C-alpha cells in the first residue's frame, strides 16, 4: 500500500461566499457588491484591484466589521482572547492628530484593555520595526505622509491581528516613497506572515507585493478573475520588472481592468 504524501495543511483565513451589499439610497437602492466569492489562505498576501467605485472599500469594511452585508457569508478566524481578527490601514491620514506616535500605536491596545506597561512595550517594539523610534513622542503633523502611514501600519500590527486589511495605503504617497514603503511592508510581512488583503489601484504595486491578484468587475463589484504571481521572495523589484512574465501579467491585468473601467464609465 502506498501512502499519499502529506500535504502541508493550509488553512483558509478569509472565506467570502455570495456576498452582496445594497446601500439604501434616497432615490433607488445601490448595489455595491453582488455575489462576491473568494478565499484567502493563511499567510497569503492577496491584492485586490478594480475600477473606482466597484466596492473595494465596502468589501474591506464588511471584513473589518465596520459595516454589515446584505446577504452572503464571511468566515474569519475565531476571535481569540485579547486579539482582534482584523486590523485596517486606510488611505490618507488615519493617525489621530492629538495623539503622539506612541499614543497612536497604543490606541488599539487600549481598546483591547492591554495593561499600560505591556501596551507601552508592544507599541515601542512596533514603532522600532517601522523605523520611527526617534519619533515616538512626535505628533502626526510633525511627520511626513509616508511616516504617518508607517505609524498606521505599526498601529495595525501592534494589535496582532490574524488579518491585515489595507485600503490603498500608499495611494497618497509620491512614487519614491511608495517604493520604499512597499519594500518596508514586504520586509515586515516576511517576519509576521500575516494574512493580507491589500486594495490598490496600481497594477505594478499588486504584482510587486502579492502572491495573488484578484480583479473586481465594475459596479456592482464581483470577482472577475485572479492571477497567481509566480515571483520568489524576498522580491527583487528590478529583477521582477525585467522578467518577461511581469509584462505578460501586467498586460493581461490591464486588459481585464480596462474593460471594467470602460464599462463602469458607461453607467
Ligand atoms: P471603491 O472603494 O471600489 O472605490 P466603494 O466601496 O467606496 O468603492 O463604493 C462602492 C459604491 O458604493 C459607490 O457607488 C459608492 O458611492 C457607494 N457607497 C459607498 N459607501 C456608501 C455609503 N455609506 N452609503 C451609500 N453608498 C455608499
Ligand atoms: Mg475605496
């Protein structure tokens, strides 16, 4: 008798099935998501792209528990004591201006009732990880936008979530800072191996960061296609850009996306 080889057990961290979201609106209800179905594995870095207004933020908000769905199911890991299943990093300014960097990073831990000393230590550890230790006592307005996004990342990671939800976190940054922060995020991700769902409008960013890219249709959004990104990690950006597969993938994703963007415009 031959035994079948034991495959490593890969758990699914996010399972979304038949998810629909309808916003009640004064004139007519607006269907933002229609029958969205996908799954993300434990430790996977998954990018989500789609035309503006197709429901990406809505989807992330549902996963984060910030809004409810109209129908369908979302299955996330069980909430463990002292730990939140998800943490979110939003686009633009998501730091609290009246708090210092340290207080911002401690904020989620405070909501989780982590004792003061442990809170402080955990916050400092994550502030160090994003390279902001000299700015622990600074206020957000004293920092650049890129530094503020690093504070948001530290704050999200400090709560030790199973899943990190990122909604165009680097969209407001200039190209150079975006490239630097992408590197930094990948470095941090290699250490923690959190499950990540990363919304971006940049095809390049999606290919550079993710293990898999999900493409959403124009509104009402559903998952139209997906592409597995074959590049090894740690990733070397220059090598990726020179790899012929980069061009093929990028062209394919744009073909699919372009069609949806044009369709979305006609509505
Ligand atoms: P994306 O992030 O892909 O640009 P959103 O999820 O922000 O898309 O929006 C999807 C659609 O839902 C848009 O048409 C938007 O106007 C609408 N929408 C988003 N939030 C609300 C809300 N709170 N109330 C009503 N409509 C909303
Ligand atoms: Mg959005």
